C-alpha cells in the first residue's frame, strides 16, 4: 500500500471541514457584546482594571460579607479585589519570594492576604491551572481561538453553544483578547462572578448586587 508523502499528510491534517469552517466564520463574525442580565460589569472600563504584568488569578470568599474575592498575582506583587464592589481591599507589593508566584508549590497556590490571610488561593494563569467553566444553574464559559493567537471568551446558557442558535440569544462573545496575552477565565466557585485575566488587565462581571458598588 502506497503511503502519502509526509508533506501531503500534513496538508490534509490541517484542512477544515465545511462544518468547521462555518463554525469558525460564525465565531469570527460575532462582535463583543455585554453579558446578558443578571450579569453586570464590576469595573467601569470596558477592559476592566489595569494590572501590569498579571500572571494569574484565583478566587476566595470574604469571611464576613461572603462576597467573592479575586486575587491577582503579578510581577508587581499580589492584590485582592472585591468582586461585587470592585474595590481593591488588600495589596502586597513585596510578597515572600518563596510564595510570590504559584509555580513555587505543587498545587499552584499563593498565600492569601487581607481578610483571607492564613489561607492559600489556587492561581490559574501563566503557570497552568484552571477555573470553573460551568455553574449549577446552566451557565457555561468557553475559551476559543478561531484566529490564533487571540482568544475569545464565550458565555452561554442552557447549552447554547455557537452551533445552537443566534449570537446574542443563547450565547455571547463577551471578551476578545486581541491586545495582550490571555491568562485565565472562569466562574467563581459560587457561580456569581466571571473573571477574565490577560497579562495587562482583570475584567470581572457579577450577578450579585450591593449598595457599595463603586466601579472604577
């Protein structure tokens, strides 16, 4: 049996089927839109809040308010954000070198700060790890790359993936990482927060309301 030349095999391997090309075109054509209600942005600006040299993020819960907290690990230290109000509630500009990045330990965690001092937070981002991609009530978050290397973040509900209905009805393209390097995306364990991190910014959406919401 005659074998195809290696070059011919490689060319066939990267050919897209008609279905795959249609799906890719749908993803490329979908504009960035806000998530639907009850989701709302935590920060005022489109791309969230600036965190220079961001390496990864992790979730925790405030021991008093029960608000979701997002810990950001960067080249400039550690920061802790309230995921309902957007307030930066703790900052450590010079963490212990042994704990400054999550790759120092097997479980990719860093020590908590502020109200969660004494705990450790699992960090997803440059060094690996991951966050929740689903919630108990049917929301799903997906990361796709129809035009590498720029990731797109898709939010969907009740299985409304891109092949299952019009954009803006069951699925939404909520973020396009076309200006800096994607780090991580996911739901908080409570399912009340969506976080997307790039190498330069942190974007948050919440479906919890609070009178102290400050944006920023």
